[in-house]
């Protein structure tokens, strides 16, 4: 119900969507804490939300479907089911479950990428659930951005936590997937060698342009996130 959703969204801070949310912090909370709790197909997201958070996030509205599968969904997987698998380079590709094994500690899922036919194993522990690789089929690999896409050569602010690189850094779009909203990002990151010497190295990671937890437009506000 759109009316009830808007009332919940504004949490009594304003009486109508004709009145702007007062500050960026509340707008950020709206996107992160509220929209992720709703199924996009079942609601009508007010257009004002994009405008309210434009300066903070760029032209991206948060999409809950970009989240990995929860434990319940993974436990219901069967052989020959389709999933999106996020490989080591960060790119999600449509894959087929070829093997699944349950134990007292967790679940082991083996998937085969449909294009490359390569096999990949995902082991998940019940007590320390950390699924970053399995997504609902085609939710990323066949989903384009919902707003005007960024172009190759444009700068972005990226957080490549999927590669174990924490914090935000500057990146550049070097390639875009024609079948989805995924883009290959080039970025620099400071690493330490065995002697604890710092060096700045170049890395690449695939990310969906609507995933605001990993990528934002390069703006004066977002540039302040870079450490």
C-alpha cells in the first residue's frame, strides 16, 4: 500500500511527501534502513526519494534484490537450480547448482557457470553465515541499472570490500557488461608486503552500478569518503 509505505518511510517526520526530508542523514537512513526491508515488486517507491538522496548517492535508489541470498533461500536450493554466482573478480554470472551437501555445521554448494562451464565451490557455516557469492538467478547478471548509467572512463568512488580492501577509494569505469548493469572498475589501493612496506597497486573489480554499498558517483560530497 503506497500510502502506508510513505507514512512508514517518513516516520512521522513530515506529514506529506510534498515536504522534503530535512537532512542528508535522515535521507541516508531512509534508503539504508527502510527500502531494504521492502520487496520492490510489491511497493510503489515515491519518485521524491531519488531526488532527496541524489546529492548523497548520485542517481541510484537502493535495491534490496542486490543482496546475497539469505540462509533460508540457500538451504532450499536443489541440483539444477539457477543462481547468480559472484566470482573472485566480482562479476556475477548466471550459474547452475551442480552439487549441494548439508552437514551439521553448514552447507556446501558447487555451481557451474553457464558460459564458461567452470566449477566453483561455496562453503557456508551456520554459526558464522557470510554469503557474498550466491544471489537469486538473474537478479544481477541480467539486471540493468534503473537510472541513467555511468559511462566508460568516468570516475567513481568505490569500496572494494569484496576483495578484502576496506574503505572508499577513487576508481574508474574501464568496461561495462552489455547484459547487465555491472561495470569493471579500476582502482588503486595501498597494500603491505612481507616486510610491512607500503606500496600502491592497481586492482580491478566488477560491481553493479546500483549497488551503493560498493560504488558511488564521483562528486564533491562522495569524494570526502576517500581516506
